[in-house]
């Protein structure tokens, strides 16, 4: 009998322990306070592995997030503006604004409720979390966003029309200005240059399969109301990989062996080799399969929707009156922050001086960079009515491109002479009022991979003349221009676009400086679209242009030998307009792409910058520090390293 009683007592003790382990640990003593008030939840919090878990819906909704539960993927998600937090039940992997991270404890289903780590969710949404041990209390402090009223019009000014309104074909700043508002990619960059969620709300690298997997945010729509799915993603990037593709982005996807649609909301990019640049390339806007399907890839540029686009961005295309303006309207189905301004007008002006005058007169709200010699005056005059933002190297750097198909310019000694013969310091002083930094390579001084120890090619007219004599240009004609024994003159066609007075002033100074060493420039002033077409055919000797710098230092499309002219078409495959063909440049570019460690990549790109500084496809000029003025009726937005980020977050100030 005593033995039976002992067994019964032991059984009761075991059952008691099991019951305690199943119950929420300290459930009645953990107090959750949100902005000073108790967090309302239908079940009490629990502690697992030292972490407080709470019902997912309670914490996300308290933080002002839209909450979703996806049974197919066993995930819960909270969305607020451009913030996206996704957690998988039973998995310590989680995703914050796209990239994955690892949790201390996985979300769990306890007593029929999905419980998530409190601190992780709250801090991921920007809240502060404090544990008050004496009171056994968790205090959450969060500033919830107050959304501005929707309405009004913003007017921008530009100095040229777009070329094409199709994101897989556009490679110019004017087209991309419009497309950044009408289209959206799988990913995008924030104000600090970090990759964040866009069409995809999360992604994961699967090393065993050499695959990037992207999960698309459910419920997204094209501007015509059709659903945006993984098939559109595949269609977009397969079009770029197609042999008939006529754009300049094919080199972006060389590492991709296949694109596989897993289901409507999941797509895989399978790689043949590692590629550190691929994620950033996927920020390019997507195009709708249902619009372009059935059109030959080579005919896509002529398609009506490459001029009247259907995208999935914050603004919908309304109309384009060439030479005058592009009009956009708010997309009511946009899934991230905003848009808060109802209409966007992008006006075209003949040059930046006229554009700036329009800004001063109030005809436009947001203009281009203020002319360098007027910055101090304008900032003082409009101190009470405008906000000003100074952004280092906002437009990247300017350069004079040298076409290697010209046999004279293919001689390194001639290119070196042009570098020595250019008084670039004088250009910075006279044209840019000292608001620019000299550039000696392909990365601006503020770039994370820039090499600060490049050879500077300081102005030396006598060294320039000596190099030209070594190259065989020993005779100086009555007009002061040098010739060689074959009678070839140092006289070059020089392309320049309309609308940018600073570049015309730079050309005037270079014309004078290089004439002193026996070089003649023959300027051809062209409209933007005509200039782009001439560059694409390599129909020039020299040109003055600019690169807009990127956080990603990959220079494949600009300098790799494969990205020059295709003999079959006579057109460039990429943007190697200078037709540079250098084995060491090619090697370093490819090594930089396949190396994943950022420290190692920095070393590689610094070596590449040294090599480009040696072979000189360009006469490197300067990186301009721009100042932009915005009338104060326009509020919001985020100004980052590249200027305005998230244009959809701009709004009209109340009463304006």
C-alpha cells in the first residue's frame, strides 16, 4: 500500500511539473506598458529562454502596423510605411526591411496564440524598450507617425526630356528621374545607400543552391489594376538576358543562370557564380508581362508603353508633352509610405540658368543645383522661404571621354598630355567657385572604395608638350596646332549637351588650355537624346559628361571591354563609350564582382582605380558639391547621400 501511495505522489508531482512547464512562465507578473499604458492583449506574455514573447497582433497593432498572417509560408508580418518585419513560426530567422537576421528565440504558438519576441519586434519598428526589473515590467516607448494630408501639386524642373520611359532600356538621368517615381524594383536603397524592401519584402541567400530567393509582398498591383506577381519579375529580367535585348544592362545579369517562378509571390535567381553586385542591380524598375508579352524584345523601345508606361511605383503616368512637361498622378494602391502629393509636374527648361530663374520666380518648387557663383547670394535672399541642402558630389563627377577608336587618342602619351595640359585646379576655382573636388579616378573622394593615393597629374604644360613630341607631333602649324609626319592634326570633334552652363564654361577653359599645347577642339552642341545616340554609336572623338556615383563601385558597364561596340550592330553593348580594352581592368572588374567580403573588395577597387588612373579612358575632372533649394511649401522627404530619397514622402505644408 505504501508503495502504491508513493507512486501516486510521484505521479502527481510529475503532472504538476508538466502543467507548470506548459503554463506561461510568470505570466501574471510580467507587465507590458506601451507609451505609459498597459498593452492590450487577449493572452498574457510569457518568457522563453530569457525573452518575453507577446501576441503578434497586439504588439504590431500597438506600433501602428498592418498585420498579416500567411498560412502557406507560416509567417506573420507587420507593415508600417516602408517598414516591414516578417517572422516565421518556429524559425529563428526573421527579416527586417528585407535582409534576414537571427532571433534569440523563435516565434511560437502557445495555447493557440502566435507569440513573437517583444523587444525584437518593437525595436525593429523604431521603438525603445526598457526592462524594469524591480517592477517586473517592460516599458515600450514609440513615436507613432502622423500622416500628412493628401493633395496639392509639386513642380520639378529638368533641363532635358526623358529619352525612353522603360526602366530596362533607360540609361540616362532624365528618364530615370521620371522612372524613379513611376516604377519600383525588387529592392531599393535608403538614404544611406542600404538595400531595403520594395516589391520584395524579404530575401534570403541559399548557398547550397547558389540561389537568391525573393518573397514578394502580397497584394501588389500594376497601375492598371492587374496583380504584380513573380512572373512579372522573371519576364523583366529574362528580357534583359535575351539575345535581342537592345539596352545597356545585360552585363548586370551575367552571373544569373536561370530565374525560376516558385509561385505567384516567390521567385528564385539561380547563379553560376557568386556576385556581390547582383542585389543592388535588382533595384531597377520592373515591367508588366501582360503589357509587353508578345512584343519582340528588339522592338520593345518602340512599344507605346515605353513612352506611356504602366508601372507599380508611387505615381502613375498621365501624359508627356515633349519639350514641355511630364505629368504624374498619385497611385492610390501604393503599398509603402505616401504618396502624399496628388500630382507631380516635371517641366523641361532649355538650360540650368533658365531653370534656376524659374525656381527663383516660384514657377517650380524644386530645381537643379544652384549655379556655383550664385549659391551664397541665393541662400541669403531666400533664407526665410526655402530650405537648402548641400550634398557632397551630388552629381558624381565630370570627365572628358576619349574615344580609343581614334588612333591618335589610343596613344597613351597623347592621353597623358591632355591630363597634364588641363589646368583642372583653375576650372574648380573659376567654374565651380571652389565648391568641387578634383577627381583622379573613377570614384569620387567620398566613396567608401576610393583610393586616396592616386597620381594627381598636376598641371604641367611643358610635360604635356614633351609627351606630344614623343608621340610624333613635333610640327606646329601657323594656327598653333600640332601635326605628325603623316600630316595628322591634333584636332578633335568634341560633343557637349545643351543646358549645363558649367560644362560649357569648362569646355571654353579646356579649349584655351589645350590650344597652348597644340590641341584643337571642334565643339558640337547637341540635344540630350541626340548626344546619347552619338555616344552609343561611338561617333565622336571627345565628349564631356558626368557619372552619378553609386554606393556599388562595380564599373563593368563603363569600363569592361565586352561593353564596347558590337561589330554586328555598330552599337555599344554597355556604356563603355570610350571602347577601352585593357586586360588588367577586365580582370579587376570581374574579381570585384565575385569577391563577397567588403574589405577585400575595397582593396580590389582601389587597384582598379589605380589602373584607370594609368590607362586614362577619361580626362578626370571634378566632383561637384551641389546645393539644392526647395521652397518651404514642400515638406517631408528624406535627404541622404544621393539627394532626395523616397520622393513619395514629400507633402504640401498646411495652408500652402
